[in-house]
C-alpha cells in the first residue's frame, strides 16, 4: 500500500493541551454501513444548518451550531478544519459507539445532561466524553462517580406496593419476570392453626432468599395491600401477564370451629420461580441487565451458605 498524507486537525484536549487528531480517529474507515464506498469532504456552513450523523449505526440529526459550541473534536470536524467521511445518502460517518452520543448532544445543547443511573453506563459515557474532548461533561462524569463511591448501594432492592394500582403499574412497566408475594396476617376471620405462623415466616424467608439469589434477573415485589382476601399468596408474571399463582391459605374444619391454615409449599414455589426464568428477555437493555446481575451475584455469594445453595435445588417429590 502506498504511503499517503493523513489530514490532521488541532483540538484542545480534556486537560487543556493542544493535540493533533488524524482523520482516521474520527471516521469509519472509508465505507458506509451499506457497504458502498464513502467519500471525504469538509463540512462547513451556517450555524442553523442541519447535518446527519451516523455514529456506529445510531442516527442523529442536529445543527452545526450545536456541534461547534465548545472547543472539542466535534468543532474541528464541523468547522471545516477536518475532512469527514459521508456515505451516498449524505450521512456523516463516525466510527464510535452511538449508545451515549445523544447525551453528548444534549450536553452541548443545554450545558447539562442527566447522568445515567448505573455506574457502568457513567463510565461508558466518560470514555465517550474524553474521546470527543467535551471537558465539561468529563468533569460531570468524574464528579458523579466520586459521589457514587461514597454512597451505599444496596445489594438488592425489593419494591413494596400498598395498593392494587401500584402493583398493576409495576407489572405492566417491568421488562423482567416478576415474583410477587402478598402477605397479610391480619386479614383473617378465624383463628390460625398451630403451624400457620411459622409457615408465614417460612414463606417470607424464602422470598428474601430467592430475591437475593435471582437479583437482577427477576423483579421481586412485596404486596402489603391489605384489601385482598388472601393471607399469603405467590403470583408469578412473565411478559407482563400472570403465569401462575400459589395460594398458601385454606380453611380447615375442626370439631369445635373453623380455622385458617397457612401452608409452605416450598417445592412448588421453587419450581414456579425457575419456570418464570423462561420469560427473560435477552435483547436490548435486558442483555445488559443480565450481565450486570452476574457480576452482582459474585458480590452476594457470601450471603448464601452451602446449606442455602442446596435449598434452591429442585427436589423431586
């Protein structure tokens, strides 16, 4: 391959020093996403002119004014100082992940942008902000990461719903399978049998252990509504629909009076929990949630003893 001159452009880095950026650092290598050869050109125009950007397959439409507000790599690309690659449809090609490019554009538009919720996504955004030399966003990401280190992050979050409306909203909005435990010891017309109190506690204890075991993969919800006739009931949801239900209460008749009996169907609860994993979604953001839950499980392993681990093995009855 013959040697050729690579166009260079000067930009101010995140530390304030001036660096030279090669064209290859900002373009997608000479081919469009459709496979047709891309062409090099310089982009320059009125601030109100709109440009089309293809950032790693993520499409964005914005003005030159937004892209040139700050002294960064984007200003160098869209002020005529650098050549950029475009495809046959006029999309400007940038060979970077487009996952957080929208956040960068919002920061350039408004001077601020909400930080992602997860620490991992903030770190990803920081890498992109450093690449494009957006100094203010770099500082925001670093400041947020320092603050997150000082905050306590729970190993597992379990929402508690207090009304049917809250429960329904949570079920319809979740992209994960859901296991919901409703318990209301006070909702009883009769006296309890001798083992009922112990079985209520066993159901709650199993719920807590399962929520730790499958944290990040399944959403566990405690329902303390109080307006249901149920005393202890497990409900399983997949793809926002009820899949199975286990009622742990029944009425027994004795020679003297009626009594409420609460049972602990351990094997069936475990079986339905394992079945609900079939409703996991493996695309989009859920793929990331699954990978994150795997790393979280490594941190929660010390909460589970060998006896607890055996507890979750499905037993044939």
